[in-house]
């Protein structure tokens, strides 16, 4: 228990440059508070003290702004930055070294029992406001950009942005896996912007072709008029 707690605290030191000391993390980081309460509530849940686990998780939501169902499975070194508004459903599964930012929802899209919520594999980063909905698998090292809505499985190592989320970047196997805050970098292009640019290019090409055809038609009309004048003059 204490080893897990130390790992969780160290993950904040490693991934948040604003964290100046472990004592500051312990006292001032609601994400850590939510994780500590979750681990106790989860221990109660798996021992069939489920009502008590739910009550404890509800109390944690009140003081931290983070709602983690005690039935969820969360791995080691789980980093919640800022925290407010995060919702993690009952059947969600989270691997090791995962990072979530404020406003993230790991939600379910069905009412039946069984697996309803996402699975986040190791080292996944989910940016603020993103929604991952349904029992989808988010592959190891994947990045979900801020405000993205993920409605399908995500391959390992890719970056997803947009609504619905689409792949905008694939990381090579030998590429550096340096931590990426909010799951995005400055050189990304929104897939909708890319689509609009592509449509604009096609429209300009079509306009150019239409102008060429109009010019050809005008030239043909002028030639026909000239022929008619010659014929008329000959008569």
C-alpha cells in the first residue's frame, strides 16, 4: 500500500513541473487524493463491502471533483492532473503510467451488465475534456487530444483528435516516447482542417477547369460566327 502511494506521488513529481515537493503533492493535488480514496474503496469493493466502497468514492468525489467507481480497475502510477470533472465508470480498466486531465470521461454506452467502459493500456494520455465512450481498447502509448470523442478502438502509439476522433499521427516504434502533456503537440493538424483544405484544393481545380471549358466554348462560338459571316458575305 505505501509502496503504491510512493509511486503515485513520484508520478506527479515526474509529470508535473509545477510540483515542487512530495509534501506539496500530498497536500495540494486533488487527483492524488482521488486515487488514494479509490484504492481504499476498490479494496472494499472486491471484498464485497460494496455499499461502503460506494459511499467512500462518493465522499472522494465531493472533496476532489473526481468520480472513480470503486469497481474500476486502475494500475500503478496513475496520474490525474487538475482532476475536476473526471468520470471513470465501473467496468473501466486503466493500465500503468496512464495520465488523465480534467474533464475526461471514460463512459459506457449501454445499460446491460458486463463490460461497458473503455480499457486504457499502459502509458495512454487523455487530454482535457476528451470522452472515451464504450468498451473500446485504447492501445499502449496512444494519445487522445483535448475534447476528442473516441467511439472506436485505438491502435497503440497513435494520436487521435476531433469529433469523432480520427488518427492524425502515428509514432514509429523506435521514436522517443517522451511524455506529451494533454496528449497533443504543436505540429498536429486537425483532420477536419485537412479535409477542408483538400476540398478547397479540389474546388479550385474544378473552377480552373470550368474556366478553361468556357474559354474553349467561346472560341468555338467565335469561329462559328466567323464562318457564318464568310458564307453570308460570299452569297
